């Protein structure tokens, strides 16, 4: 039996991972207690995705557990033992704004929950690669010190700048404002690296930019591209925060990210760290994303502007993918921003309409 244990299995990346590894022939144990609905309300619930996984994947088993519950997590990993071939940790509290409201909850999920999973893996299946979805927010607002130029629809680096093709992993995470979310994820990121170095486990931190795709239960506080497409399709008002809408993000489709997980699992390393995102292949500013959403939805978006930037947020982020592509040259991106938005729209339009009544 090949067994993949996936946390956050009903979320965007977790569900894509469950589907992909199930198709590879794995039995899949998914851990998800739908805390997303607690964070962001009923519209963000992942229950619909859990039901879809359980109905469509015959070798999928769901465990409604909290990753902070030491006894439950240890018992589950003890039950599986060395049958576990890979652990993929995607569960998180993912919002800057929400973290500031409940710092203890945010830290306990992102940092302590990660520690629980690392210890369970070390104790019961230390041979299994441990794949962690970290975030580019571990760099804090250091990217905002880059010499950005303001163009008509976006902020941009000069082509002569060494980071024009993307920000590398050696950017400092120190002396910057992270937001409490960024700090809790940085703690988890360092723990994952340390278990790799100190205990010799195969671990990796994928420091993602904007992770997105059709399985995303996007809401205002998290999942900007999916939520933006939803607002455009359902005529829901949308607020742009800061930078005159010219802030830039790279966007990676969940399927492209999960392919990176597979490549790492097949040839794992110890304490690996990779920036991962859409890179130069798939990126956009907020204004550019709005224009694309309006084109796809065939109607204007009702949007307004708030001049206040979110604390610790990036004005410009494009990931340098060269480290991962050097180590795993057979991996490449398949989706660009327009393809991602069209995929999100096509997969969710009917569900959005039914939810809106």
C-alpha cells in the first residue's frame, strides 16, 4: 500500500494534492476540520470539497481532526506507521488580517500544528518526505525596498535589476515587518528546515506566492484571484487596498504546484527551501487581473479603492523559480494568469450562481 497523508485536504492545495496522488495510485488520508469556515464564514467552508473527495475518490479517507490535537495526530500516525510514503502539510490559518485578531490561534495552528506533524512523522514514519506549503510572507516587507518603477498598469523592476526574473531564496527574512501571519509561518518554515538538518529527514518548504485554482473557496481576506473572479461573475463589490491597484503578484495554479510536490517526493532532499509561484510566466497586477476578470465574465466589476496598504504586504512579488528548476528540470509551469482565471470561472460559475440564489 502506498499512503499519502495530507493536511488541509479539503482546501485548495490539499484537495488538488489528494486528487493527484489518488490518481498516482496512492491511498489518501485527508486531515481537515473546516476551520476555514470559522476564519472567514460559511462562504469559505470547504465542506463541499470534502464531500466531492469522499464521493469521487474510492481510496480517500477523511479525518475530521485538528492538527494541534497531539493525542489525535499521534494516534493517527501511529496507526499508519511506516506505511506512510509522504506527508504533505497544507493546513494553515492563511490571513494577515485574521492573524492580528487572534494571534494565539494563528500561531498555534501555523507553528505548533506544524511541530505536531513533524514530531508525528519523525516518531512513526521518518522515512516519509515531509512537504510543507510555506509562504513568501516569511520575507516580510523586505521586497518593498526594491527600486520599483510605476508603469501604466503595474509596478515593475527595471530589467537590469538582478531580481527582474524573480526574488530568490537568499533574500533576508530579518529586519522587516512580516504581519503576525508571516511570523507564524516563518516559525513553521524554520522548524521544517531544522527537522531536515537536525534529524536528517527529507523536508521541503515551498515558499509560495499566490496559490490559486478552481478548488479555492476564495473570500475577501484570502484567495484574491479566485475571489476576484467570483466578484466579477456575481456582481459582488470588491475593494482594492493600496498601491493604486498596481501591486504585482505571481500566481501558480494548484495543479502546477502539486506537480512540484510529486517531483520532490520522487527525489527528496533534506531541509530544502524553494520559492515557488507563477514566476515571469504567470503574474499580474491588481488592475490587470480586474481587466481579465471583466473580459471573462463579460461584465464590469464593481470595485472601489482603499488607499491603506495591508500591514507587511508586498508591493511586488515574482518568484525566482531557478533553484527548483535546477534541481528538478523536468518540472515546468502549464498555466498562465488568463488560463487560471478561465479555469476558475468555468469550474465555479454555476455553483456561485446557486449560492447567490
